[in-house]
């Protein structure tokens, strides 16, 4: 069902790597913000610092990693022809960094000029990226559930961009927009439509390949993105009133679809051909377990309406699910790209190191342990504010270690090239 891998289509290594190497720095910045501002960031989702921290994650860490992954994945695994990837990356990468920086500054300083500048920069940089990648995935002759998921995810990213820019303009100009409900619609398209559907689509491909599991069942891989899209669509149709109990029912259905992806993936893990649990696999597993916990946690509002419940759901989704899975995938994808490029370059002339030799398992495992502790402390900090600043420090350590490990993977690539030269 999957299109074949076409390695000769791979972009130059600098194209995905510039995004991958930037991503952890946004996580470090998020940790620093939490260290400086402390518990106010975990008390309400609407605090300016909280919105800044959320976007350091979603429009910084996650967006950088996902854009980099798409630039590699679409030509190699989805048969898509991306227009001048080197140019595209050289333009989009700095624009996204500046845009995310401006948006964070806008939240923190509450300056209309920054909101407008962030909106414009995102519209140009991300808009350009979506158009070029959209053309590639729409024109690809390849078919299958992954391609459909990629198409839906990119369309959802466009809706996220449009609603995000509308929100930013509304805040800058003081327009009479229903901001909180619009933010709810924007968040659903960003996390449910873009991030989760992309994650599922890529998983259909990489989980069987890297984790040696059976393929996802056909009915599931085809149905899940559409089901999630339908829930996000119904959620948007409730705008601007979101009447209860409809709001809770639709929210729970969305989380249930998301959790079903976690459950199916864990089921596939149980049927792996080789029971090796490397660190990348453990990160993946943690993300899937977090998805199941998210479903349980989404029942909490039935027992009370504490604002911290939403913050807890946010920490679990952003840090437990998305950060973990991206972290785990980077540990597989980057050594794989290294190996691929070296193999293509030198052929039989010199044998590149194996993927396992690119970065010591002990380095990845140590960072995974820090990550587990960080997740536990951040989740606890929602209810025990005294843990917020230590959580910020741990987040900096976690992301800093990831940054260092990614640089080590690049170092392995450079060392091999230097040796052969
Ligand atoms: C790229 C993916 C993005 C994702 C996944 C995303 C996600 C989110 C989430 C989850 C929230 C709710 C925050 C909370 O409840 O604490 C939010 C709010 C917001 N987002 Fe984004 N966002 C993205 C991009 C953007 C962009 C590009 C802009 C604007 C240029 C933007 C502007 C805003 C604004 C202004 C709010 C807050 C609205 C308010 O104060 O009422 N977002 N976003």
C-alpha cells in the first residue's frame, strides 16, 4: 500500500537539518520562560506568558521539527516533487524563527505592532511553505493512507495559520472578535488537524519500518484522519457559542479518536517482530501512553471546572505526546538521513557507520530519563505550583541535552566525511 522509498529524491542534508537543529532551542526558551515567570504560567491557559510558552512549543519546537521532517519525507517517502527545496528552506526557515520570536514577544509585551509583524511574517513564511508542499503532495502519483493524511494535515495547517493571523490581528487592532472561542477553533485545527493527523500519517510509514511492527490495519489508517477531521469540523461549527453538553461531547470524541491511534500503535508494538526497546521506541511508547492518559484526563471536567484541568491537558498533549514523539523520531530520522547521504555519496568506496554508531544509546537513554522526570514534574506543577520553576529548569536541561545529542549526530556525519576525504 505504501509508495516505495526513493532515496535519489532526498534533498541536501542541510535542508531538513537546519530545522531539526533549531527545534530544541525553542524548548530551551520555553523552559527559561517557565523558570523566570514560575507558577503563573500553569495557573490559566490565558495568561500572556502561558500563550507565549504554548507558541514556543507549537510554533517553535513542533513547527520547526515537522517542517524539516516534511521536507525530507515528502520527496523520499511520498513521491512528491518539492520545488527547489534548498531555496525554500533558506527562505522559510529564518522567517519561521523570526515569526515565532515576534509572536512570543507580542504575547509577553502585549504590543500591537509585534502581533501584526508576527502575523505578516507567519503569513508569508508559512503560507509559502504550505503552497509549495501542498502542490507537491497534491501532484504526487503515489496513493495510500499516508498521502491522504499529509494532504489533510497541510490543509489543516492552512486553517491554523488563517485563524492564528486573525486572532493576532484582532488582538493588535482591538477588533470585536469572540477571541476565546476563536482560539478554541484555532487550537483544534492546530493540534488535532495539523499536528496529530501529520503524526498519524507519518507513523503509518515509520512505525512498521523502524519499529518492525505489522502495518496499521487498513480500515484504521484510512479512517482515522477523516474521523479526526470530522470532529474538528463539527467543533468549528459550534463556534462561537460552544453550548454544553455538545462542547464536552465533541471534545471527548476528538480525544477518543486521538487515543485510538495511541491504542492501535501500542497494540502493534506488542506484536513487534524483534522485541528491541531502543530509546527512540521508548519515547514513542511514552507518547502513546500519554495519549491514553489524555483520554482519561478529558473526563476530569465532568467532575469539576477547575481552570487547571485545561492546563494539565495542555501539558500532557504538548509535552507528553508531541514533544516525546518528535524527540523519539529525531533519534531515528537523523541517523537514518546521515547513513543515507553517506551511502549515496561514497557507495562501496567506504562503509558508513551504522545508525547505532551515530549516537551512543547511553546518551539518548540518559536524556530520556531526564525527559521522564521533566514530564512528571511539569504535570505535578499544575497542582503544586512550587514545582513550576524547577520544572522550567528541567525543561531547559531536557531540551539542551536533546540539542547536544542532535549536534553529536551531525558530528558523526562530519567526522566520517573528513576521514574519507
Ligand atoms: C502552527 C501551529 C499553531 C498551533 C498548533 C497553535 C496552537 C494554539 C493553541 C493551542 C492556542 C490556545 C492556547 C491556550 O489555550 O493557552 C493558541 C492560541 C493563539 N494562537 Fe496559535 N497556534 C499555532 C500558530 C499560530 C500562529 C501562526 C499565530 C499567529 C500569527 C497564532 C496566534 C494565536 C493567538 C493570537 C492565540 C491566542 C488568542 C487569545 O489570546 O485569545 N497561532 N494557538
